[in-house]
């Protein structure tokens, strides 16, 4: 296993940072790494907003569900799906691109582009000895987040990436068994095998929680996911995305 | 700049592979690296289908728009947004999770999860001296692709990742200027600056194409994007995704 793969396998979220800001040079290095990621047909349909302003960081921490580490991070990046750029191109080129821009296909492209860039940014930061945590909680209140970041139509802030000097690193949660995530030549057709794999994983996760909580937490992955999905988070999303002019047709 | 960042900055697509398959060990290394990526609230809403069967590879190459390198690759991975797993969990836990599973929010989560994992897979492969190319062309005919891969409802094949021993590496296309992708504290509000940046980038891209084609290709980025968006690709996507039970509410 080489160093790069070792770094990936060693990844864990960091939610406790030292009180130290990233330098301009570090930020530049991270953003340039992000930009080096692949982009669908060269469309570059994403933007990154780097938040250093302390008031804004605190506001975003609050909007993300009072996640204090957002405010404490060395730098807070917000990754956005961005087709505003392409709307401006339509104006520049004197052509109507609305149908494309509003399509589900291009919405998907923008999400994928943003996530590919974000993962490069994360790994670049980690390779520099920094810690990271994705912050999906930003999607709790996207209207307010958009106002803080002044994003125009056709731009959706997708998630934050808190980066900083790690004060404490989380434990690594065991992932689904490789066989369950990875299928050979076609998707697993045998439902019994599929369910057996989930149940085997439940035992792994259950043991993990028990060990971490001295026996107090008795939970399985499937029950955790079921509970989470039952709470129906962020059901306003479809309307929000469409009002911003994306995923409409 | 450390080695990891150097590797990222050196990334370019590879569309010409030597006739050599990946080993099981290499595939395992790549998939494990993919699984080490962050996943939104631990939902792990993606799957990877690894295609080694030559007939299937050829069929997928054809469906992706006759991209022969898909068939020639050392291994062809297909990254899928996957909420089928969560549908099975609903059954296992005896609970109805339809509203969550069908939400735009969870569709976004699945896309982001899949893309984060894919970028780890790409970098892991590159760190092993392999070349990669994302294949968005799979989305040209997703119904047929789903049939080849036998994906169930709530699973959308998003893109392929062709991996193999590079026979020839593409040149690296210059990215948008960092200032244009990266905003400080809020999105750029000055449209003139925004347009100036696009125009400056047009000159960079124009020079790049001229140099690469001995003056034959005279193209700008904005005209290229305008042309691409005007062609309105994959407008069936919304219907397809919704028929698969995602992004519905």
C-alpha cells in the first residue's frame, strides 16, 4: 500500500480544531488541488466559497445546526453546484441555454463536479497534516445560507468543508463490507445474500458502538439509517432547488 | 508541494490503455480506498459495479457513445447513486421510508457520496501508476446501461471510471482561473469582474487549442460551453430518475 492510499484509509472526520487559521498559501494549495479534479466534459460547474470572516463562520455554524467546530475551523470552504457561470456564458454568447441549465442532467453534472473537487480538497488538506470534516448540515437552511454567501440563482451551496489543525481526531467507523458496495459485472440479484451482508455489517457496527460507549449504545446500522430516514430531513429541497432554477426539467 | 498534491495536479484523463487487466488485488485496493471517503451521515448511498466481462465492457463502450477505450480498459468501474440498500433496510426494519428515499435531498446525498468515493478511487489508481478516465457518456442511454448492469430501482448508474495501464496520456487542459472558481466570504457580486475573468480565460483556452492543433482550432471556452449546452443532452434524465424512484419530492 502506498502513502496516498494509506492517507485515504486513515481518513476520519475532525471536529475539534486548534485555534489557528490557514495561510493564504495553504488555501491556494487546497483550491488548486480541487481544481485539478476531473470535470464532466470540461464544464467546471462548481464554485468554492472560502469563509474566513468570523461573523459569517459563526452564522454558518449556527445554520448548520449549531456545529461549533465550523466557527473554530482554520478555514471553512463551501462547495456549490454552480450553473450561474453558464447562464452568464449564455448572455455573453447571445444564446438561450435555459433548457440545458434547468435540466436534471446538468444538475447532476454540477453536483458530481463539486463533489469531485471537494474530495481533492479534502485529501490535499489531509496530506498537509490538516484535518477535515464535511458539513452537510448547511443544507438544513439553504435559503439563509445563500443569503449569507450571496449566491445567485443557479447556485446551490451543497456542503461545507471545515479544515484546520486537528486538536482531536474521531475514531474511524467501519464501512459496509466491500462485497456489499462492490458488485461484479452486475448488481447483486440474490436478495438473501444482500440481506445477509447487511446483517453481518449490523454485528460489526453494533460491536463498534458497544466498545466505544462501554456497552451503553446498542445500535445497528440498519436501525440507525431507518431512524434517520424516518425523520425526513430537508424535504423543502426540491422546491428550493427548482426556485433556484435547477433540476426543473 | 507534497507528493499527494503533486499527483493531483498532474492528473489528466487517459483514453489509451495497454492490453492488460487489473489484478483482484489492485481492484480491492481501489475499492477500499473509495470506501474510505467521507459519506453523508454515514448513509453510504452508493454502489460500484466492476465490469470485467468483455462482452459487457463492449456493450457499455457502445452505449457510452462508441468510446472504445472503455472496452480496452484494464477494469471498468461504474459508480451508482444507490438508495436500493435503504429500501431493503425499510423492509428489514418494517418501516416505510419512501418519502425520504424519493426526496431530492437524498438524491443529492447519493450523488455526492458516489462522487466522493469515485475521486478516491481515481487517485488511488493514479497513485498506483494507473491511468483513469471518467465516462459520463454512460448517461446517454441509462435504461440500456441499467439493463446490462441489472440495477434495481433506486439505483442510478452515474458515470463510469475506466482504469488501466496508460499507453498515452492526454494533455492537461488549463482550468478556470482560481479567482473565478474561488470566492472569498461571498459570491462575486461584480458582474464586470466576473465577465472579465471569463474573457481572460477564453484567451488562455484559445491559445491552448491553437498550440495543440497547429493553429487549426480557434475556439474559446465560453463558445465551447455554449455549443455544448445548446445541444441539450440527456433531456430524458428527469423522467428516468423519477421512474427509478428518486428525486420525486
